[in-house]
């Protein structure tokens, strides 16, 4: 999945919320930013082990170490075109 610079900035916002343990806000931010594709993006993050699903019903996303590294890489990207 290719993300524009603006979408990368939105993903950074969402992953930052998740790094703070605010998984419900993370999901809300993904939905607002990516619309119907938010679930596909979450699946991709899980598949690449950036996010793990925890909780009794495996419905609580948690940022993994690989996800933290992804967040740092995304934060380092240029944001001039993000708007």
C-alpha cells in the first residue's frame, strides 16, 4: 500500500496515539484519515508485525518494537508536501 506524504503524517498521528496506549483513539484516527481502507491498513500493520492485537478478543491493537521503529522512520520523513 503506497501512502502519500499527507497520509504518512496521518499514520504518524495514529501510531503516536497507539504508542501512548490510546488504542481506541488510534482506530478512530485511522478511520477518519483513511475511511473504509482503515481496516486494510490495520491488517497490513498487523501482518508486518508493526501492531499486535491483544485483549480477550484480540481487538486491542498494541504497538510492537517494529512498530515503534516504523513510527520513528515515518517521523523522519520530510513533511513539506503534507499540506
